[in-house]
C-alpha cells in the first residue's frame, strides 16, 4: 500500500511504518506543501498513492466520497502530537490490510 501523510501529520510518524511493507511518504517529502486537498488527491492518484492519512476532521465534509481517487483516513486524535499518532498504528495497519475500495473513514481509539 502506498500511503501519504498529510502536511499536518508529524513527519516522524512515517518511521512507525517501518517493516510493515507499506510505502509511506509525507506531503513535505513529495514537495506538495500548501496544495489544497482536491488537487492533492489528484496528484496522489497520478503518483499511484492508495491512501491519504491526516488529522483534519473537516476533510470528510470537504470531499465527495463517491468521486474519491484515493482513500482518506482521518485520525480522530485529541492533540496532534507524535505519541498520540503512534497509538493509532495498530488500528491503522489493521485498516490498511482490509482496504478494498476507495473510501473515507475516521478512525478513533474511543470506539
């Protein structure tokens, strides 16, 4: 699975995926900082990404799920800090293993 971490996600979170078999890149690494979500999703599709991972809770209200070129995962975290992000790794990896279609989902540790 080819995963892109949105620009509001700590770039060090990428290291949490080592050894999982997933290719994980950051918006910063790709040189896509400041690009709006619609254009970002198109770029991701052009570069064969499968999933965008972010923490922007408004993203589901900004995108039409029926026309998504890639899947979007929003992590429902209290504070956007690395330890909180790392707590999502088991849940996120489980989701990525089951991903069969393009969809938008919010993952929460509270559910």
